[in-house]
C-alpha cells in the first residue's frame, strides 16, 4: 500500500518548534490563546451567574427592576478590550519583525545556505544558490536538504520564494511560519535548527486540484552528511554501463522536454518538471505522496493521473518494454 509519507503527525506540530521563527510564533500563539481563554472564562462565568441569579422565579409574575446603563461600566468594557488589542498588536509586530528579516549577503564561512524555492502546480523546485559563501547552482525538488547547527557554527537557511504559476504557500510548521509564493513577486523566509531529522510541511494556499498533494519534506542533517549530499548533487548523472539501453529509451521520449538529467551533451534540459539527475537520492515521488521505489516509479510513469488526477504530466502510453527500460535507467540516478 502506498501510504502517504506523512507518517508522524508530531513532525508537523507547530507546538513543538525546532527553529527560532517557529518558537516566536508558538509563543505568540500561546499568549493569544491564554488571553482569549481568560476572556472566554470570565464572560461565560458572568453569563452563567446572571442566568441563574436572575432567572424568572416561579412565583414572581413581574419583571425585575430595570437598569438603563452605567457609564463607568461601559467605559471599562470599552477600554479593557482596546487595551488588550493594543498589547496584542505590539507583541505580534515585534514577532513579525524578528521573523521577517531580509536575507544577508552570502559571504565566505558564514555557514548559511541560500535556496530559491519555486512553487509549481504541484511540486516544489529548490535551486541551491550558495552554501558557506560558495556558489552552488543545481536544482532538486520536493525534498529540501539543510545542515543543522553544530558546536562550531550556526547554519541558517535563507529561502527566496517565487511561483511559476499560481499562488502557493510554503509551510513547515516546526521550522517557520507560512510564507506565500506569489506570481511576479519574491518573498523571503528563514529558519535554523539544531535538531537533525525530517520536518514535514504542506502547501498552505489552495492552488488547484492537487493542492493537497503538494507536500514538503525538509531533511536536516549534520553538516558532514549535508556536505556529502551536496557534493553528490553537484555531480552529473551517474553513467551505469548496464543502463545504456534504458538511457537511450529515455532520451528518445518527450520526457526530455520537461525534465533535466545532467550529463555531457545531455538533450534532457527541460525545466517544466523536476530535475531527475539524482532522482533516486530522494525518498519520495510526486511531491511526497509515494515512496520512491522502482515499482512506484514504474506505476507513476505508466499513468501519473492515477495518483495525481489533473497533474501536468501526461501518461505517454509507452510500450511495456520501453517503460521497463526507462525505469531501470531512472533507478540508477542516485
Ligand atoms: Cu501549491 Cu497549494
């Protein structure tokens, strides 16, 4: 069974933040919740008291004596909520300022990772710009690898967010707040974590039929593991002598109009779909909805519409042999 990879809801819980922006957001949420909770309790208590204390008595036929307003009380219940709202505005603004910082310029040895995130219907493109001041320049999709802080250094991650089509929203609750990806506009967000692990997220702005299947996986790793992954991603695609027939089958199909596989003189330079150069280094397919196994890959290539109706990759009705060859080639792209 191809269960969704969202296996652990705790990986999604905004109440267990693992990054400073997510912590600030949690703190504001608790403050608002506490104030709203206190108001709720006070109002309900007064309401219950009045209902019981002033209920119509069995014997009394007449209305109780009526009051027509009290200036001091009216001033008090106008001023108190205004004051509460004012305090909430101040606290929220302070949090917004601490969360929405402009990204700094990358510089040598800063430990910072800069990635441009592009929202597509219905997948995430990650263009790795620079790390620790060194230029990168490769793209991957759906699974964002980032380094964690270590004893030597903090390793913040700065994301530049754009959209290729409609509005999307990048939300990994344990790392940072929602940030929209809007056509014709660039937004920014950042996070930093010291806890290695997988952080899950989700597109948080309705963007079409497969909005719900636009999942995010952030893989936070110790710097040495991250750098190993980075070095592999920067390499061209592996050349497996046993998969040459499959490679020829892949290159002969129209897949190359939408997908990139980097190798010398590669005709596969499409940018409309995910870069497949290191496809097998990802744990999931189709933006997090399927485990990346050869069987699922086979099924996906045979008919993407089965798992993601309406997705922009059509079924190419390849013959069984060509498809098997292609999948065996794709399965070598580690
Ligand atoms: Cu992208 Cu919802």
